């Protein structure tokens, strides 16, 4: 999980820097958008030529699947119907629903940052290149950090990384909301990236730990729906709050929501990392 997500968000950071440079040199249109068209064509080529089917691996794992000895997952059996998979992943099962909630709020922060951070930074008179750098710091630390946090969650467990990561995001957003210049914003975006790196691959690992291999793909799909709704929620709620109360107030609201989510997850999420054997 860490390697995959690191590649994705490392690319976001590089693209932010490149787009900021292209916009500063050649204007907002069309140069940055041509970069996106190139990425789309390259992704289509790579997926068509090199991606291989992996469903057989899941079938093999399903045949050898052993439930937890404490019985906590006995109701998450092989033949769970689609409706129950939806309910358990989004609302009922403590670990799966906690992961869905944390993922939603995590991406709410990211959606808010996409929409509001450039405005917040630009209203302080920062040049486009510095705005691009500030925004690149967030996914850059996020992407690189997952190379560490993904592996770390396999050693120390999932729960504490997730709760600490959401708490760190709350602290980072508080710093960004309270700052008025480049230095404070840079520190805040670095901390925000670090907190997100602690959460992002670990939430996917939680879903992988709990979901039965026979329907793990469906559970991840439901988790991703909940998580990625955060992009839209962050943009909409952040925009409404900013219109009513100002840009800084929108960031303060996101900080409060992140702190509340950390408290909820700390109370509901149990440790899902299977015990080591051998």
C-alpha cells in the first residue's frame, strides 16, 4: 500500500511543481493542461501494455483463509451479500466504518486544500511559483512518507498510526489557519503531508486486514467511495465556509473536524494487524 500510494502522490507533488512553473512561464492556459493530457496518454499506454490480471491471487487466498481466533470476524464470512458488505464497510463494522470515516475526512482536507490553499496563499501576495511550491510540499511529504509508514504499519500496527496521523493533520491545519506568511504555511503543509502519510496507506491496510478475500475488492470499492467523497465534501463545505466566514475560518473548521475524527477513531477502531507467527 505504501509503495503504490507513494508513487501516486509523489507524482502529484512533481506535477504541482511543474504546473506552477509552466503557469508562471507560459500562463495558466494551455501549458499546464497539456501536461495532464500527456499523463493520461502515458497511463493508458502503461495499463494496456503491462498490467496483468490478479484476481487469481485473491481466489487462492480465499481458499486458504483462516478467520480470527477471537471470533470478532465470524459474521464477515465468505458468502456475505452485497448489501451487508455495504453496510458493514460504511457504517456497522467498527474497523471498516472507522476507516471509511477517517478516509472521508482525510480527503476532505485534501479537497479543501486544492480549492482554498491557492487562494489563501495568493491573497498574501505570494508569486505563483511559491504557491506551487507550497502546494507541492503537502503531497510531496505525503508521497515520500508512505514509503516509511506503509512498512511501519506492518510492524507496529494500524490503529495508533491512524489516530496519530489524524491528530497531526488537525495540528497542521491549525498552524496553517493561524499563519500569515510563507514560513508558517510551509511548516503547516509539511506537517499536513506527514499526518496524511501516516493515515493513507494504513487505512487501506485495515480494509485488507478485515475484509474477507472473497469480497475484499468490493469492500475496498465501498471504502474508496466514502474516502473520495471527501474531495467533493471538502471543496463544497470549504467553499461555503470561506464565503460566509473567510478563508482562515474554513481551515479552522477542517482542523476541528480532523481532531474530532481522531477521537472517534481512537474510540472505535480496534487493532487489525494479524499477530505474527514463526
